[in-house]
């Protein structure tokens, strides 16, 4: 719903919209390293298995529930539960999903602000002839400058609010039609620019040569976790977009999974050649993206332009995900007859902006504040709260709701029939909950350690 009525995206627009929601920061700075560290192409097989057993069934479930609920996660889930003969208290699951998405918005907003600032730093030659100490100082000069960081954060978040305020059909879909293909073009240009470079063979080997010795239960749990988090599950995004899918839910879900994986592999081929050429050790993360990558590009011929392309791609990935994460809360608030969509978007924008102030300032003015048991300060504490506890809990609730609250008749009439329906119901009832519990236990254990 876009405030006062449905405005369904086109088939192409919907595909790009769902792709923009799932292609995020993890695709660019996390997935390539996971593949290389846990067995190369063997890990890809584990990841595909995780997508089939966990990611795709949950994605189908969230899109279907969102379609039944009309795209409004809170009241909509309550109505669906009542219609199926259960308590309206299930609306609390929708509220938890909305809260999870809202809490993630500042994380994407802060990192997106860093990326946006680095586009201009790269274009201005700040990466030229950087060594490791200078690269670290460059990043520290940004994150410890609270006024500049606040300005980039506000600009990044504000641009997302303007898009979401225009609705799914005229705001989010239009943005996805432009920026998802642009993201693909930027990544392809980065790949082509490094095709004949010395780091490209090492990057392809890192990604695709199987290493059977690296296949462990830990690798399988990592694959399960990434299959869940990469598809923006548990954030309410797919619950909100489900109302716009129509009857082609299965096709939309499969296309979304395929595009998300292709973007992740493309990002690996775009980023890792530079990493190997520069001899950068370690795993993917903000340290590589904002310190090591600038150092490598600064030493390469034409590296200034490659730096602009890389941080433009990172900015777009963060921005499309941020817009999608705001949609569930905006859809919920704008469902009230007393509040139109622009007012709902403004309210969500103000709340998320305020929520981001403390973690944002924790790099500068509040950098001496620490949270017990969480390494990395208040920014990391917010990230841990959502990804370690809230998202797996919401995903578990969705699997129970889809598997045990929604009846078999509803599934047959609205989602799928025959053997496919029986397989999906088995996966969503039994496999998905066990997988989510395993993800939660692993994340919680690592957090406590």
C-alpha cells in the first residue's frame, strides 16, 4: 500500500526492487571473504544448499505473509492470524520485524555516510601514495570529526527519506530502476579494469577453487547465517514488499536469490583483485573497505578512478538497502487514516536519525563510552543487538507463523500446490527453525566469547 491504496510495481521494477533490498554491504565486503576462507567453490555449494533449505523458504514465507497482510506488517499479521483462527497477538511479530528494520537503518546510514565521503576523497586524490598509517589516519580523521560525520549521515539518510516518502511505485521502484543497474555497471567496470592485472588470477582461485579441508560444521553454519542475513530476512522488508508481488511469489523469490548471489560474486571479482595485488591480509570488513582498499588503489595506475567507482558502488548498495529497511515502518504508520505517507516517512526519518546519533558520535565525542562484552563500542553494540538476537528471533517467529498458523488450504490457494507445497511446508516447519536456532546459538556463543 502506498498510503491510500495499492500501486503495484511492474515485473521488472519488482525484480529490481527486491534485488536492491537484498544487495547490501555484506555482498561487497563480506561474502567474497567467506567463500575464500571456507572452501572456495565448496562453500558456494554449502551456501546454495543453505539458500534452498533456509533462505528461499523463508523468503517465500515473508513475501506470502506480506501479500496476505496487505504489506502492513503489524495490523496485517494480526488480521491474517485472526482469519486463520489464531490470536491477534501475532501482530507483535510484525512489530518486532519493524523494530529490527528501524534499528538497522542507522547502521546503514552511518556506513553509507562514510562511503559517500570517500567518493569525494578518492576524486580529490586523497588516496594517492597512501601507506598503511596514512590510510588509517585518513579514516580516523573522518570518523572522529563528529560534525562532518553528522553531515554525511544526515545527507545520506535524508535522501532515502525523500524516496520512501514517494511510495513503492513512484519512489522505491523508480530508484531501483536507476540505481540497481548502475550498481551492476560500476562493479562490471571494476572487474574489467582489473581483468589483466596481477591480482585477478589469485582472486578467481580464492573464490572458485575448492578447498575440501576448509569444509567444517563452522563453514556450514556460516553459510546458513549468510543465506539468512543476505536476503534481508527478519527485517520486515519482504513482509512490506509482499503486497506488491501478486501471484508470482515463487518466481520473484527465486529471481531475488539468484540476483543477490550474482551481485555477491560480481563484487568479489571487482574487489579481490585489488586486495591480492596489494597483498592485503585479513578478512572482509570496514577495515579493508575504508583503510586497505584506499591504500591499494592509491598505488595503482588509474587508482583514483577505481576508488571513486568502488565507493560509489558501496554507497549505492548501502543506500538501496537503507530505503528498503525504512519501508516496513512507513507502511505501518501510513496505514493510519490520520497520517499520510510523507508524514509517516518524515516520522520514521526523525526517529532513525535520532537513534543513530549515539553510535555515530561514539567514534568521536563519545569514543570513550564502552558497552560491556561488546568490542567496538556503541556502533558495534547496535549491530550485535540486531543481527545476533533480534533478526534470528523474528525469522524463527516467521517460520512458526508460516508453518503452523497459516493453514494448508491457504498455502494451496495462494502460494503453491502439490509436492512443492509439501516440501516448502516441511522446510518451513522443521528445517528453518532448527537452522535459525543454530545461527542464533552460534552468534550468541561468539558474542559471549
